[in-house]
C-alpha cells in the first residue's frame, strides 16, 4: 500500500470517527467524505475532499493535488454515477453528474475559484482541465 493510500484510509477513518470535526475546511468549502464503488474492484472506497454547497447539492472537483491525471476517486465517481456523501454527521446517498463545457467552466471559474482561489495552483501544476461534478441527494 502506498503512502497516499494509507493517508486516504487514515483520513476516512478519522472523518467517520469524529464526524468530520477535525478535518478542516471552511464554512464555504467544508471537507466531506465520499464513499464510491471502485470502477475495477467493485469495492467501496472512501476519500475526503473539499466541496462547495450549491442550490440542489455540492460541487466537487478533482485536482489530485496537481497530478497530471484525474484522481482515482473522481474516476470512480465518474464510472459509478453515485456515491455516499457524508457532510459532518449527515450521510446521504447522492447522484453524481460530471459537468462539461460551459457549465463546467462557469462552476470552476465563478464558484470554485471565486471561493478557493488557491485551487488554481493545482490546475496549473496538473496542466489538464480539472473535472467538476455536482452531487445531488437521491
């Protein structure tokens, strides 16, 4: 198991144990936990990510800390089309819809970068279009 995988597991364990209270984030962009079925393994995987509350759901994005490829959690989300979303102590089943073209650009520029301008450095480092998805309660 890689160090990144170990860190992800520890983060998910802490989130569950403390209902997200020690995970940082802000009121505008809290840390949430997603549990999504793996696209190859078929087993559930949990990861903690930042999200922004929007009317009808939450926006999430896959910078992968500037990795040149989309993070595995986003690739799993894309393949599954659904996830369990935990926001603090509340768990809810959610549908995931990847945003494309103008809708994605508007969410990225007008919401994500406006709320968290520091995220732009990861997009520059990655050198790819950062995927964005809207999670809505099922």
